[in-house]
C-alpha cells in the first residue's frame, strides 16, 4: 500500500503524524483537541506555525483516506471532527511493525554500547 511521505519512518514528522493518527483511532476529535492530547506523548506544540503542522497532517490523512471528517455544528464556529477509517487502521498496523523494527535496532545499539562501556580497552572516557 503506497504511503504519504508524512508516514515514512525516515521523514521529518514521522513520530508526530503517527501519534496523531493513533489519537484519532482512540477517539474521534477535532484539531485543537489533538494538539492538547499530543501533550500525553510529551509533544507540546506552541505557536501558530507548529500547531498548523497538525492540520497539514490531518489534510494529508484525509487525502489518503486514513481519516474522514465531519462538521460538528454544535460549536460556534463549527469544528471539523476527524474519525479513523479502515484504511487508517491498516496504516497504524504498518506503523506498529515499523516501530517494532526500530525498537529492535535501538535495543541492539544500547546493548552494544553497554558492552563497549564494560570492555573499554582504549582507555578513553565513554
């Protein structure tokens, strides 16, 4: 399944876009609510430019059919509420598999560096 650049694990914004999609899967919500929920992942977007990134990803998700949006007119002004689609759930599964692969590489790095610290034969401070 082809993916948008924002969800490639090597691209800038991969973590942010992955968390946004996960939060929408957990509960349909509007953009500002997502900005607040991102703090649970220690992502604190301050300033209009940074907050706008969330909306850029939401538009990409809509274009990719990972989410669908409906207007909630009970607010003034109305808010666009985003909900996950089956295609979005499939993408979350792909992301999870990519994260497991990354997790294994991080664990390998930590293990090898720990070994290096224990067996420091170069006399250099690590």
